């Protein structure tokens, strides 16, 4: 079985821009590539798990999102080797205006549908895997899926840390950014082998 690091996209790997609508708006955090490279070298799959309710809200189409993810994959490729193994997204939101997506879905975080699908597709052992995100919802999703939880201070992380504490949902680690999160994961791996 494989081990994986599941990543939220906006506010974790790239700058939060409040409904990213086009590829030109993508801005990687400074050490995203280094973090992903180190995790991949250590045998982790890097998988993005992202809510994209902007589709349900009519801000962008699935084709727009596909172009964004294609560009993101290009940006996260080093020496012709992709640093991201898969991207899973949920276009759904019950308050959406596009009928097809206007629904509650098990795929939408904090539900675990995307993680379960990724685990099945990639033969992932969730007990050995991590979730890195910047929101209370990410931490709740990680908890629901039985993953080790790392909250980053980037994106909504600084604000949502208090919400996690209030709701007795303690992250396993509160990292400054994606690189610090990756270092924590690699160090915890070295202590358990």
C-alpha cells in the first residue's frame, strides 16, 4: 500500500485569491515545489483535495478548472517529473445556482468522498497518511478520514486555528507554511521507521 499527503489547494499550496477563476491568478507559495519534491523523494504520493464551489456558483466552468489544474500541474513539474500525483475536486454546493451542482455531496469537504476515492484509486493506507490544509473544514475532513492533521498558517490558517481549538479539533501540528509542514511529516516518518 502507498502512503500519501493530501493537500488543500488554495491557501495551502498556492495563494488564496477567493475563487480562483483563471490560470493567470495562480501564485505558488515560495517553497511549495521544494516541499512536494522532498515528500515525493521520501515515497509519498502528493494528492490535491479541493472544494471548488465556484463551479456551482457559476463563477467558472469545469473546463476553466481543468485549464487551471493543467497549468498548476505544469508549474509543479520538475525535470519532466510531475510532483502532483492526482487532483480531486468537488464542484458541488447546496447554495449553488447551476442546477447540476446545486446539491450536498459526500465529495465536498469536510466529507471524505474525495479522500476515499483517492485511497481506492491509488491503494493508499490512510493510517500512514497526512492532510495539510489551511482551514477548519480541512482539519475536520482529515479527522473524519482518520488522517494526521497539519494546519498551515497561510491562507485562512491563522484565523481557523482558533476555531479548531474552540471545537476541540487539535491539529497534530500547526505549521508556518507548506515547507514547514513537509519537514514535520518527514521528521515524523524518520522517528517511526
